[in-house]
C-alpha cells in the first residue's frame, strides 16, 4: 500500500514494493499485503475497503506511527484472508462493520494487535492460532478447521457449524454464547 488515504480498488495505492510507485492491480488471494510506515504520510489516513470482496494471502501491519485507519464502506463487505494476519497496536481503528473471513488450508496465525473485530468466519480447513487476545462480534466456524486459542477470546456468540477441532489453552478464557450445530 502506498500514498496514504485511498480505496482498496484504487490501482494507484498498490505497489510491488514498500514505498514504490503505485499502479498495480488490487491484491488477490495469492498476494501479500503490507501496510508500513512508508504507506502513510500523515496521521489518521484511511484505507477504505470499498468492494464487496477484498482478497489477500497475508496481511501485515508493521510499525505505523501515523495511526492509519482501516474502514469499510458497507457492513456487507468481506475481507478474505487466505494466510496470516499480523496487526500492531500502534495502528489506528479497525473497521468492525465488515466481515472477516479466514480461508484456505495450512497453518496460519492471527494477531489482532488488540483491535476489536466485527463478524469473523473460519471458512477453510486450515489450522489457525491466535497470538494475542482477541475481541470479535459473532465468530462462526463453517468448515472442518482447527483452531488453537492460546490467548483470550471474547465474542458475542461463537457458532460451530462443522466438525471443527477447537482447543483452548489454560491461558485462554472465552466470554460468549456457544452454539454447536455440527
């Protein structure tokens, strides 16, 4: 991501290198996305997910002292992550008015950076581990995923609609309503 404030589908905001020239197509499920200090030139610049489905493989937020904001133009927009999510507490607000889907296979990690999420869906057959305490809206597991919660999980409702393998470590507490239909 380059050039500060912009919409997800703006080709001028996507570059093949950190701080490089824009003009590349928006990412797909095989592309890694990086939001770095070079991505934002001023405080509170906003990345707006303005498309129904935004895809990426890994999404990484590194040291971003300008506290960038991640927003969504609609509560029906879906952020589809096929790999890891790595956030930092130094980034600005994270949109809770969008759906976040974790998809794919393989072993992946989720670091929320202490941000609160809206609805979260595990719709892949991979293995995910949370690396930080995580607060979400409704969390739904709809595939035979493996979830390893090693840190606290707070959700409004936890729905398990598939034969998933869910492990909570002794350090993790879960605060929510649990619905199992698998």
